[in-house]
C-alpha cells in the first residue's frame, strides 16, 4: 500500500474523475488509515508500504503497479502519461525487495493487477479501456499460464478489478453489464459459482474487494450481497472509501497482493 499524502483529483482519465469533484485530503487520509487498520489489526494481514511521491496522485492505487507472481514482478506500461511517472517508483520498490522485475515493453498498454487476476491456473485479463489485448499474449508467455481475454464495455468499469473478484477456488463476484456477451459466456463456462452483484452495489465498487481468508473488504453501501457471501462462508467488512471513489478507485485498487 502507499499512503495518500499526495492523493488528489488532478486530471480526468476515467469516467469517475471530475476536476470539479475534488477529494478532501483529511478525509482521504482517515479512510486510508481505517482500511490499513482493518487489514493489519482486524485481519492480521502483513502490509508493506511504499513512500508517496509528490506529483503522483494515483500512486496510492498500487494494484496498477504490475502483476506479481512469486518473486516475479511484471511492471505495468500505463496508458496515460499522467500515470507513467509511477513506474520507476514501483520498479525500484520491487527491485529493492528482491523481486525480478520484467517489463512488457512500452508498445503495449498493461495496467497490472487492475486488469489481470489469477483464478486457479488461469489468469483473467481485461482489455479495451486501459490494458491492450497484446499485453495478454506476452503476460501468458512470461507466466507460462493460460490467459483468458475479457472485453470490458462500460466506461465506469474500466479495469477488471472494478467488476470482477475471484473468491477462493470456485467462486467469483462479477457485474455482468461490464462485460461483452462473449466475456460473460467465458466467465460462466470457466467459473462454477459466479455471483452477480447488483447495479447499486457494483456502482459502489463491491467487486473492488480485498479478500483476506474468509473476509471480503469493500467500500460502504454494498450490503446487498452480504447474504450471497455468508452462504459461502464469507464475512463482509465494509469501510467508507468515498474519497477514492472520486478517482475511480476503492479497496482493491489501494492494495497489491504479494505472495
Ligand atoms: N485514478 C486512477 C486511474 O484512473 C484509479 C485507478 C484505480 N485502480 C484500479 N486498480 N482499478 O488510473
């Protein structure tokens, strides 16, 4: 995670960001701290931190740094120049923590675990709004894994982690209207227990969840999938993340899972 010291809405690169809808730094800090405490104190997760950098307001969204598997870090190639300056800082962090750092090359946009999520032996990877489909082929070759490409069609759900969240080995949360017909069919065929999230919860970024053991951490206001979760033995832990929603991000985006 990366503390939100320099977080703000300084540009508009997704359908949620509006320069006229500024975030409040005091509230953002408090919301981030609360999320950090839930993960560490309530759920016992170990959280590594990186240093915030002035002029990089979206560095808080570490999910986009790259793709992590074991000691391998496949670094992102950001679509927008506004975020490209983050890459040297992410790469330096991973290098200094003993990871092998690989780059996909600048010719093909790839936004890390915002757009590529492992499920069993497969990686589901999204394209269209941010990552480009060419990145999927290279990622598959590097990881030596099957990568299934999914097309995202709704600009509000521009990264895969805004509309899809694996839950253990058999289940996943998803928001059906975010995907094209083919992607929906592929998901149905590959995941035995697909849980469709309601329109209202999806727009509160219910799918942008952090799963720690049997707890699902999300933004507030996602109550209506609590039953579906408890039927599967999961607990819902909501926390207010409204300041980050103004930037098109929520719980999951603010973290990058290390193994
Ligand atoms: N403002 C950021 C952007 O548009 C939000 C990133 C959210 N990250 C994510 N993994 N969905 O790039």
